[in-house]
C-alpha cells in the first residue's frame, strides 16, 4: 500500500528505470517524488576531469535516497563550494584518491565556525564517503571527525512580537474572509433568483458567477493586445479585491492564513503545499460541534512515516477547529474551480495568483492549475513580512513559539523537541530559571535533611547527655522541641541534629545500626522502607564517609552485646525519646 492508502500498481514488465548518471559520466538526473526530472552538469566544476567524474558518481549514488530537487540542489551548491576550494589549492588534486589529510583539515578549518560551513562539511562528507577509495585510511578518519550540530539561529517570539504578527495576519485574513463571504452570499442569491433582474446587485451576481466559473472577471482585448476589465464602474475598481479577489484569496491572504495555522498547530511551512482539504468526521448526535480529520505530510520523517492525521474539533469561536472551518470557507471557490480544471485536486491551501503562467518553476511544489496555485512558498513568506514590515519570514519563529508554548513535540521526535526547540530557546531558559533555583534549593534542603549534621569528637564530654545514637550537647535547643520542653525527636533523628556529638565509642553501635537498616530493606516493601528508613540510612552513609571506611569497618568488629541489644530496642521503637 502507498502512504495515502492506495493500492500500489506494478510497473509494466518491460519497465526499466534509467540510471541517474549519463553515459558521459558528467550529467546526473534527479527525479523527485512527483516524477519531475532535473539535471546537474558536472562539467561546470572547476576541477580536473577525473575529479569531476568521481564527484558525479558519488552524487548519482547518493541521489537514490533523495525525493526532492531542493535536497539535490543543496548538495550541488555545497559541491560547487568544495570544487572552488580544491581549485584554489597550490597542488590541485586530480582525483579523490589524491586528497590528503592536510587538504581535508584545511577544508574543515575554513567551515567549522559557522552554521553554513558545518552544513557544507556534512554534505560533502556524506558524498565523499560514497567513494570506495575514501572508505578507509587517514583521509577517511579525518572525514569521520564529528561536526558540531548547527546552533539554532531563530528564537521564539516574545509575546509582544507574537501578538503583532498575529494581529497583522488576523486582520488580513478576516478582511479576506468577510469579502469572500459577502460576495458568496450575493452570488447564491443571484443563482437562487432572489434578485431583481437588471438591478446593480443582479449585475454583480452575474459577474460573480463568471468569476466563480473561470477564476477571473470579464475582460476584453484591445487591438494592441492589451486586456481591459469590463464593468469597471460596477466593480468599483481594478484591484484584486474588487475583481477576482471577491471570491478567491490572494497570495498575501493565503500567507496570512498559514501564519495563523502555524501559530495554532505548529505546522511546518512545507506542510501547506500538499495538505488535502480536511474531511468531516462522523458525529455521534452532536449538532453544535464539527470534527475534522487533517492529513499532515512531512517528508523529512523518512519513508513510511510521511503521513499522519490529526483530529481537530470546531466547538466554538475560540476552539482550534474554528480556524479550519474558516479556511474551508475562504478557499471553497478556489477548490471547486481547481477540481473542475484538474479533477482529483482538492488541496486546502488554494488561492488565485495574480500572474497566471508566470509562476517560478519549483518542481517540488504542486504545479499551478489555471489561475490557481497551492501552498505558501518561502518567497511568499518573505514578501508578506516585507509588505507588513515584520523583518523576516514569520514561520520558523512562529513554529518555535508554538512548540515551546505547547511544551511537547509537534510533528517531530522527542530528541528534536528537546535539543532543537527547547534547550536553545532563550524564553524557555528565562522561564526555567525560577524552576531551576527552586529545584536546587529543594535538593540542598533534602541533602541537609539526610546528612549527618552533628560533630565528630575524639572523646566523650561528661557534660553531654547520652542518647542511643549520640551524645546531646543541649536538648533545649532541639530542632524538634517537645510540647512540654526539651527534645521530642526520636533517637534516630539525633544524627540530623546540630547538637549531636559522635565519638569513637559510638562507632561500633552506629555501624551495627547501619547493617540492621540495610537488612530491613529486603524484608519490607519499597514504599514502606523508603518512608521509614531511607533518610536514616542516608544519614548513616554520610557519617560513615566522614569517619572513614577503614575506621568504620574496624568499629563493626568491636560491636558488643550491649550495642546489639540497644539497637534492637531502637529499631522496635521500644526506646522513648
């Protein structure tokens, strides 16, 4: 089965796939997922002929794992940089086998300091290691050296910046939706025969019917070959919003919609190129809510994991699904026209282009259908930001803002979520400072509670009061005072008190106590042992470290019968504090 659930069809028996490398060994043809072809001519490289053929060979072998021309073009650009590097060397290598460790180190030193350079190192290394001559040896070891991950250059929006971007996108899309909604209502009234024949609204409805059927208003051609809009006075102007934009989104409108979708759902910009129109899910008697099934395609996830679905519910004005409902309404005329012109095409992000036939030839994206185009390109994003003076494409930063706001992976792995989105983000770092501080203070307090807080002394002090585990300097200043004065702590807590004094006479008894507490661990369920004995054991472990392992073990050999009897009573709770 294919990724979309269609049954795979076997190729004809005589089918033969053409090799990517041309017979001359210099031209490589890359076929993308849509079946479009693009060629790369290695004769353009400024390196000796044997080197050109070797680079073309490894490029052709690597191309088998690519499904887009964008990926091929990225590797091609890095090879051009590498070729210029080789051409500038004093002793230019004739072929890959002539590469030396010094050359590879010099190449690395020139590029390791920047994100762009690191991308070049990774790309060229991947290609070069395809050659058997570089599979082993000193050069192969140099190529295998770790290249640091790129440092994310984009940061999530501060809240004020985010609100500015959203306000701009919301204003533009809502204006477009209102425009299309009002003209659609007028068109439906005209088609239903509810308008007075010959009235202004009736004539507008007639023009709108033509726009819906063809994607454009009625135009005439002058003898000089120029197109002129008819009924300009009736339409009220020649701009897109007054002509075909009455029923169709413009490129800017569609980009504004994509910004809102990215902020809401965290989708990548590339997702919008091929997103099918969401379908309504069956409802169990719900009349006020609508649930949509949205199909997401993410090609970087690897073969077999390109497609996923999300169920999004429209249950009111502030619900996530309301934006899907509005997107379907705003693109309805465009999607219907696209289906008529190219049956089977039903992509959500559909808009009318102002330059039919003059679209850039990006064969990785869906091809335009008549006057319609699909998705949002990087150029659209940059132009939208430029038009609204926002200082750069908003999509990467908006996506980062959404991912960090949601606090969970969105169309990516947990590792990518933590390393690429969360840890490098300054907003997350600032927001986490208080949590880190609270955690550190809590850990410090816990460490203090489970450490020996008394003093080690060389001998007993006659002025101190003896307890079962230590000598007490002053029970009136106990951290655990009794209601009637004095100390109300269990004798096991004495080791956590600053008034406790431990001398060598206590060591055998305490060493035996540690052994007995360890024995209880295997006899009691974990929750019970952790609640009753864990802190006491940690305190004894800390005391053991301070006394010294050798002295502690020696004391264990001196345990008396009286020590054993006293510890037995202590563990049974028979000794009153």
